[in-house]
C-alpha cells in the first residue's frame, strides 16, 4: 500500500475501519503496518488529513464530527517528526 497513491475515499475508508476497530466493532481493521503508516502520513500532511477527514465525516452514522475529530487528532495520529514536516 502506497499512501500517496490512495484516493481520499480510500483514505477515509481506512480511517473508518481503524475507528471501528478501536471501538470494538467490525472485523476489517487495517493491519498494524497499514495503521502505523496511515497515522504517520496523516500526522505529517495536514492538508491530506483534513481532506480525508472531510470525506470520512460524510459517511459517519452514529458518531459526531467532534467525536471523530478527537479520535483522529488525539488517539490516532502520530506526531510528525521534525525532519519530515512539510
């Protein structure tokens, strides 16, 4: 999986799968490697994170945008290392 090759819809799908798995639902969680790569990449690319989040929010059912934003920014995203910051 090369994250730069994924569409925003595919990124949003990965976020949805990770969120669902973190909350004890679903059985289609991203692999540990996929999750780490996604968290790291979104942590370093705020514009991509914001765009993927916006797409994901259109598909949320029982979760508010605020709950999803908290999970994404506090529980999921890895801080970007200074040498990778853009």
